[in-house]
C-alpha cells in the first residue's frame, strides 16, 4: 500500500473559518477567530482542464470565473474551499499556484480578526460589479488602474 500525502491541513468546518452567505457577494469565508499573518489556511486540490477542453467546453460557462491559468494554456479549477475566496483590492489572503502538483495554497498575509472575511485579489479589471469599490466610490476613496490586466487572465503558472 502506498503512502498518503496530506493535501489540506484545514478543511471546510475548520476551527479557523466558516462559510457564510452575504447579500453583496454571496458565499464567502469568514474567520471564526483571530488568525495571525502567515497562517496556512487551505491547500486546495485542483482539477486540471487541458487547453483544448477549456476552449471547447469551459470558456463560456460559469466555470470561466473560477479557473486559474497555467503557463502552457491549461487551466486549474480549485476544489475544497479554494473557489470561495471573494475579491478585495486589499486582500488578507495570499495564494500560490503549483500547477505541477495541481494544488493552490492559501495563506493569510495580514493579521485577520474574528468575523472578518477572507479575501484574495482578482485584479483591477473585474468581470462583475465590485461591491467594495462601489462603497469606496460613494465614500470618495476610489483608485482606478486601467493599465492592469485581469488577474486570472494574466496570471501564468509554471
């Protein structure tokens, strides 16, 4: 019998976070207690979508919004809670894609308070209305960088 590899230290139902539904962004992840910067939150196993299958079948579906680019044109779909991190221009979670192992690792990049939503950065050219940006514009705190490409479309993974 072969050896087993731990893919995820923290899974759904974790002591660190929980899934909640918000009116503005739908499902998201929220801290159940304070989390220190640098804490491993999740290692999401992924399904690799070959470039040809993506072009024929996935490109114009809802899955388009949940895929991460690989440098060879393939795509990765994060499983587990990996697809539940919502966007924020000032994220508190960083992630690293390992396309060879088909894993995305999510780590807190700031200290996170209990009740705070866990967010990653998608990029400045979003395919949806950013409720956080709309709130900032109402408050007069808008900053727009139109030169940046969409994060998911420009992020190449090796």
